């Protein structure tokens, strides 16, 4: 099945196909008469609304389901929830705490002969749908991305991981600055570079603990919250650890002349990004948020394509 757990589920051909389908006129009838399950174990503003509207764009019917309603592994197993939802829906989209639930659900569907793909709407590990929207936004603003610098400043989290892979698929020079204790471990850096090498698009990835160093000549400055959903108990410790990692005007001044600033949102002004940068002329965060719908059309059209 064309499941999407993270960006590296897409080979270069599938990656280009998703982006192409995102920008093409929506295949209106693709989901005609069909449902799409949107299961959320965590809150959402952008992902729920953009995905619901993308399903409508493709002629389908979205059904929003709160995690507590179905109780993954509480009321019944995640496998049984998945197979139940697949009785009614063409695609299962889910935002989960534990990433491992997604392949478990997909495996159960496959074992039982269901054809519904599973799409990750954010897990503790990855946020691929956001990263597709980010590349749509970057390509629109900057044109060709290969060889350009994509700088992420902040927590080496779900967003950073999916964004880095998307940047490598684009052949970008990916730089990630995180404080000690919140960086990708050496083995994950090696895996990311191996992913880039296998793509053969010239992408590179490097880690740093110095935001100024990675911001130099960046075409894209990207950040995300320091405390992700589910980490709220760590907030005080994280606020202290990330001091000096705010994307502010001084940092933006070091980027390329045509640099853009992106943030997946929600934003915490004065923490990971200053108000003046978020509201400033480099910031494309609302265009980026709008492209969540563009991207979801591409992802859903790809996932339901014959032979995908
Ligand atoms: N960027 C993003 O996924 O936002 P939501 O959490 O509001 O869906
Ligand atoms: N890293 C953030 C992304 C929010 C869209 C989180 O997981 O909460």
C-alpha cells in the first residue's frame, strides 16, 4: 500500500508525483463517494482543517475522530480500530503519540486484505505532510532548491526529521542547529546522509550547536516549537536549554538576500521565533499554512492512485 509514515517512504519518482499532484488541478472525482478517516490523538488547527478541505477538494467525505472516542489499544487494539475504519474509508489518516501505531495499523490492514493506505498526520517521530507543504512553499518562493541552504534552528524533533529528508530529496544543504541534549544522535545524522547519498541529488546534512554558523547564507530559516505536544512536563527545562536558539532579526540578517522564514506553527513568539521575524517581510508562514491543503491534495491523490 502507498502508506506515508515519513518522507523516506517516497522514492524520488513518488516524491515528484506527490508534488505534481499537489499543484495540478485536483482530480475532483478521485474520492467521490468515499470516506477518509482523520483520527487525532492530539490537538490540531492546520492539519485537521487542511486535510478535511483537501478531501472535499477530491470529492470525498472526511470524518474527524478523536483518539479518545476509539481508544487505540484502550477500547480495542489499534489493529481492530484500523480494520473497522477501513470498512468505511478509502484512506486512514492519523495523528498519534506513538509512531509505531502507524505501521501496526497498516500491517493489520494488509493482512486482512484492506486496500486503505495509512497517512501520518504527525507522530512523535515524523510530520511528513507538513514537510510536503514546506517544499511546495519553498519551490514557489525560491524556484530551484538544489544546492541551496535549508537551516533548521531548534529541537531535533518530528518536524526537523521530516523536513531534513524533504530537503535532501530536493538536493539541499541541510543544516540543523540544536542545543546539547536536543540534537540528532550521530547515528541518525549518518542515516540522513546515507539517505541523501543514495538519492544521488547532492544533498548534504550537518549538525551544529551554533545558530549563527548555520544561518550564514541560508535560503530558508525554519524553526518549530521547543516543547512539542506530549512534552509539556519538560517545558521549564527546555526553555532553559534552548536559550540563544531564537530565530530573531540578528539571525535573519545572516541569511541569504532572498531568504525566507518558515515555521510549521503553532508559534510561541519570544521563544523559538521573535514576533518581528514571524510578522516580518521574510516570513511566509501563512502561505505555508495555506499550502497544507495543497500538499494534502497531492498526498491523498497519490495514495489513492492506481498503481501507486
Ligand atoms: N503545523 C501543524 O501541524 O499544525 P497543527 O498542529 O495545528 O495541525
Ligand atoms: N513538533 C511539534 C509540531 C507541531 C505541528 C509537535 O509535535 O507538537
